[in-house]
C-alpha cells in the first residue's frame, strides 16, 4: 500500500474521530455544572487527534530539573505555597521536597490520571500533553475535581510541553517509577516513523529516568504499532517484558484499556488492543 494511501487513511481516521467526539459531546457534554461545581466541556477544548512532535513551539523549559517549580501544580504538597502545610505521606526523595513519580506521556483528556489519583493518593503524577487546548482542559478538569472533592486529586496535574524533546529537562535520573504511553500516534507513513514516541533513541531516555524496578506501560489499537513498540522495547537491555500473570496485581495495568477516551472508543467499537508492559532492570555491574 502506498504512503499516499496510508496518509489518506490517517486523515480520514482523524476526521471520524472528530465526528465521534462531537456526537459524544452532544449527548454527554452539555452538562456544565454538577453539585454546584463547574466542569469544563470537552467540545470547547477539541483539537486534532495528534500533533507533530518535531514542530518547534515555544515552551518554558528548565535547563535542569531542579530549576522547575512544581508548587503551582501541587500547592498542597509544598510548604510556602498557597497551602499552609505540605500534605503528609507524599512520596519524596529522602528528606527532600515531593517529587513527581508517575508520568502519562500524551495524557489526552486526563482519564488515566483521574483514575490513578485515588489509587495512589500519596504519589505525585503528571500528564504531559503537546496540544494546548487539550492540556488546558485537563488543568480545568483537575481544578474542578479538587473543588468538588476537597483533599482529593491534589496529586495530579498537567503540563503542556513536548515530552519527546524535553522529558529529561523535568526529571532527574531514576526519579520516575511509572511511565505511560497509551494509544500514541501511530505515524503510519514510513517517513514519519521517527516521530514515534517509542523508539530506540527515546527508550534510552526512559531507561535513564526510570528507577530500577520502575514500570513502562504501552497500549495501542494499531497492530503494526503494537509490534513496533514491543520489538523496540524487547531489544533494549534495560527493559524486561512482564507476563499477564505477573501483572494481575498491578492496578495501573488493569486501567490501560479503559481509563482513556481513546480506549473507551475502541471498546465501544468492539476493537482490539495490544498491550506491552515492562520492568526497568538494574544496570549490569562492571
């Protein structure tokens, strides 16, 4: 099949996605206020299904992870911010300030973050999203959830940035314990495979940021992309693929297919998904 035909299929798929989302908004998105708390409406924050990660955009990127101020994202977890005291029990470096431990790369509308927040209430989690309207929606959604549920959802936030370029600017070596890549852009055309979020070069960054024993989660509804991600990650010496049996007790693994809007759309259409989950291995000695 020619690359032109594949590109056309990609464009038609994106248009179908937009139409399905518009229909969903007509049915579900008209409610603006729940129990006196205003929630953002998705139809006001719609954007293209994917963005080109190689395009240049202006982002406030720290030169070193220690330079970034996380207090605006998690005010109740940081002393000296608007909250009077940091929240007890927050996962921190030994004696240091709280640190982000989970990252959802390309978090979309924040479905996974919202599901994970109550399961890991003492762990700071961040969604990274390239699309400006979508990232704004997630921020507003989190604020609405915090107002509606005092003391909850203060461990999740969203940052608009290009994770493919700037992930290592925000986190130290071995800082993260979970990295999620849910339904990433398949970049069907061979000429755009270099944009894929799972690649040999990118995996070196992920291995650098994940602590030994940390987890890397991938899922897609595109079989060719599923095979690609598995092939690339299987070949990396610092990642070990886990069996379904080993993942039975992992709450996060159980959410991959159902927590996100994309996963729910696949389920509605009786589609199939390809999931691969890996453990970060310790570096070999010597």
